């Protein structure tokens, strides 16, 4: 079956890693027509025009996109294009599976936790203003609707993927109204899923627990900002942002993207690691029901890491992006026929 998928290569190393991922998916035999939409310049930087941009129109038509990182200025400039895209397309759930990748040195082994982050509100609403010179105010928006929606998504995800336990992470002891509403909304949903164990943890304790003993966690459910921070913390436990994928899921469309940035320090040097975008593409293939191809690429990637001869520098090797890509493609060709035929 032929799929048409929007590709936003992104800035910086985005071009390098997205080309690598396209080559690997083609080598796996998946028939994808990539509708390329260069976000820079095509997504108008003014939020009011984002819906009319060719990139957003393409994603609305195709329903699925693969996206490289987009640069955002710090402490100045327009709002993040990443955040604009998530808002414009109502991609309310950010899903980040965090798992060890064989062959990657990390603080822990056998970590396997999925973070579900509410993606549309909280302090990320970006509603800030200057009250008087020298005093600014940022609004933390939490609604019952969005909290209930993300809770339902998380519990359904747990059922679909055989997960057993969800920890809701909050600071409702201090932000009694906002985080309090988040928690009470989740509790109501949790009652409808007696098969999934439900627990709560305060964010500061949760960070410490995650660093001390990540194995106790199966799924975490968080508001936008806590989710942003804790998912990077979790990634750090398994080797960093270069080896974890992510999906931004809405009712209508989904965007899969690597969680790292544009890596300006290594752009153009041919040493970027495509693994995170490739793992996001594997999530994407499962989303579009190309499960056999997803399994095959995952196995090929696993082999390359286990052998360790063609790894990029960020994970301790000497290979460049091209050499790594070729190694994954060669490994794809070596996959047993039962995997290649999709019977595993
Ligand atoms: P970054 O993730 O780009 O880089 C942090 C460090 O990790 C750098 O040393 C970089 O070389 C390394 N690194 C990242 N990805 C790598 C890869 N695939 N292979 C090898 N090494 C890799 O984070 P930074 O420097 O904070 O952000 C740079 C820009 O990216 C900013 O403009 C930021 O706003 C943007 N950004 C975009 C994201 C997105 O589009 N989802 C997410 C995070 C940052």
C-alpha cells in the first residue's frame, strides 16, 4: 500500500538525519510518497497564519508527518514553530517511550517507561505579559477538558500496549487549583480503568525517584512543562536524547519527531546520529499499520547497535551519518526471511 506522508526535514542536522531515515525506510520496502514541506518560511511565523501554511495544509491532508528539529530563539523572537504546530493541529498527546538501546552505555539497563505529556496548555500556552516594568506574569492554563482528554488517552494507551501502572505527576500541594484540577480530572478517568494501577507523585519526589530507581515506573502522565522536563531526564537515564523517539498525537493527525534539537555545533559535519528520528519513524510506521516493516527496521537497528562497529560519535563510535545509514540498510538485508516476510 502506498502512503503519502508529510516530511518536514527541519533545520540544522534535520536535513542529514531525515535523508538517512528516508533511505532506510525505502530499503525496508515501505512505499511512501514523501510530501516535503520545508517548515522554515512555509509555516508563517505569525501564529494566526499557521493554519493556512502549506506545511499544515499538507499534514491535515495526509494525517501523518515525520518532522526534524526546528530552531527556536531563546528569550527573544517569535513563538516556537514546534509549539505552534502542536497547537494548530491540536496534537494533544506527546508520547515518549524511553527504553534502553542495546550497546548504548547508560546509567541503567532495562528501563522501560512511557511518558504521556499533555501537549496543548499549561505554562506552554505562552501567555505572558509585563505587569509593570520589571515584573512579568506567565499564565498556567489547566482545563478539565484537556486534563480528562489526556488521561483517557493515557489509560487507553496502557490497555492497548499492555501497560499496567500509571503515575500522575503533579505539584498540587502548592498549585492546588491548577495541578489540583489536573489530578481530580485524572482520578475520575482512572476509576473507569480498574485494570490499570493508578498512583500519584509530587514532581520533585518523582524526579528523585526516577534517578534512583527508574524501574519502578511503567507510565507517567504529566502536564506540559513537567512532561517536557521529565522526559529529557528519563532520556538521560538510557543514553540521552539521541536514542529516544516521540510522537505528537491528535484525534485527526499525528507528527512523529526526534526529541533532540538542530545541533548547530555539528551541522554539516556528517556525524549526526539519525537513531532518534529513525525510532520516531518506527513509531510512525506502527501508527500507519506498517507493523512488519517497523519490526524489521527495529531489528536491523538493534543489530547495528549490538555489533557496535558503525556507531556515531555521540554514542561512542567513529562512524559518520552515511556509514551508520549504510550499516542499518545492510543489516536490513540480513534479517531472517520470517522477519522480512512479516511473520514474526
Ligand atoms: P540540541 O539537541 O540541538 O543539542 C544538544 C547536544 O546534543 C549538542 O551537543 C548536539 O551536537 C547533540 N546532539 C543532538 N542531536 C544529536 C544527534 N542526532 N546526533 C548527534 N548529536 C546530537 O539542543 P540545543 O543545542 O539546546 O538546541 C538547538 C536548537 O534546537 C535550538 O534552536 C532549540 O530551540 C532547537 N530544538 C528543537 C527541538 C524540536 O524541534 N523538537 C527540540 C529541542 C531543541
